[in-house]
DNA sequence: ATTGAAACACGACACAT
DNA sequence: ATGTGTCGTGTTTCAAT
């Protein structure tokens, strides 16, 4: 026995969700593919030659594997991780949004089209939409919250300001 | 007047948060730096030459700018964005965690060290810790939730299963 | 801007499933 | 047959002068 509560779910519900999950075409992945992704996660600009050295295969073989992973959709894109505060976004927030159920997609896509929205998730749980928003400062964040709140179909806006990112 | 509620904050509180924010050393950034970051966000493996073409500067100039941005900490790392479901993680969740206030850092760093934790945020708001967790399936997710819940100092675990990622 | 070295692209071929 | 590998050759890109 432990002294914590779990909010909202039981195993039967979780099992049910599985059924509605779209089954993706399986991709054959071996150890080297996983190692490749691990390396690229740490240094997405590593050269094919360098990657090959680490895996014990040639640069050409690496290139072929990458193409395979890209075409299979395992690798969605190569990108760069930046520090929002150094870019002038001093106020980052995770914002939960409660909406009228029939308007979820409307609201979500409208919000996803905004500049402040860095990531948008549709979820089960308390809030149906979760947004990571980058604001210049808290005044700007307040304005963003107002903008979200005044969107047709939105019932409640629950902002959580990010104090620190550990991982 | 709008028919939505905002959870937990008012402007005075937001203003107060600003004070405790660590002031980062400012970095001088011009339009080209921002464009560079925009390009790299879309294709983190673009060659210096290609980046230079788009900005109307030479590859060497691009390299210098990148080095500056890396050393200033604006660019934290180059990485790759993958599709968790194609990697065998069929169940992704955003998990809010309520903890006893004095144990936030303990709990957060313990959770950040786990394999399932892809991202960990410390936040204000309902939950003091927010985790993005990748689980193989819902059974695995249930196990992860249990693992979090039985961590010393955790009072409540609020999982939200990600149904879709829009952005 | 030049230049030598490194990295990359592409074709041809080999081997395994 | 399709996927994965190496090798050779020519081209591009990189970094340091």
C-alpha cells in the first residue's frame, strides 16, 4: 500500500484505448538502427563517417539505413534544440485546455496555427488539449492565455509556468 | 466577457515570478541568426553551404554564426525527432505529479533518471512536476504510473494519455 | 579566396534472406 | 527479389590558412 492517488484511470480503460489505436506498419529495426537513433539524438549533425565508425559499418551503409528510417517515418526530422530564454522567450508554460468535446479538433488546430504554440497534444485526462507555449514575458503569457480562453469552444484554461526543464 | 475560467493565476502573481527568474547573459542576435535557427529547426542536417545560400552569406560565415550560437547556449544540441510508436512505444503520456513541496527536486531528479522519462518539467500550477513518458503499451504505462506513485514524496499522479500530436 | 583533407553521392557488384 | 553490405570514383563541403 502506498499513499498516492492515481487520477482518472483504471486498467480496463487503458486496455480499451489500445483497441482504437491505429496499428502502424511495423518497421524492422535491429540493434544498429537503434544505436544510430541514439547517436543522432545526442548529435544530429554527426557525419555519416563518424556514425559509421561507431557502428562498425561504412558511411554508405549508414546513409542507406538513415534513408530507410526516414522513409519508414521512424525519423520524422532532424532539428535543433534551442534555449527559449536565450531567444527572448522568458516565460514558457504548459497550458491545459478544457473544451466542449465536439470542438476539440477545431480548437486544437486553431491553436496549433498560432506562433506561440510550440507543441500541441490531444490527450485524455483532465484537459483534452495540452499546449507548450513560448511567451516573451508574463504579460505576453497573460495575453496568450486570454487569447486561448476567448477561442470558441474553450471552457477552461489551466496554465502551468515552467520553472525548469530537467530533461 | 467570455465564458471561460483561468486556473490559478492573476497578473500580480505572474509579475512576481519574473523577479525570481535567473537573468541569462544576453546574446546579440540579428535576423540572420534567427533565420539560421528557423532553417535548422526544419532541417538540422542542412549543410553549411545550403544554409549560406538561403541566408545570402558564405558557408564560412554560417559556421562562425553557429559556433557563436552554440557557445552562447542558444543552440543546445542538434537532434532527431522520432515517431515513438514506430520505435515500439505505443503509449505516450503526459503525467502530472503532485509532491510534497520540500521533495520536489528529489522526486524530479529521480524520475528524470528513468528510461521512460523523455522530458521532465518543474512547473507552477496544479502539478509541480510534469513528465512526458514513453511506454511500450498501456500495461507498461500502468506499471510506470505505479512506479512514480510509489516514489517517496509523491502524493498524486495524474496521467493524460496522448492521443495525437499536432505540432 | 585558395587549397588540402574530409565527407558525401552514386554506380556496380556481392551476399543473404 | 529485396534489403544490406563494401568498394571505387568523382564531386561537394569543410576548415584553416
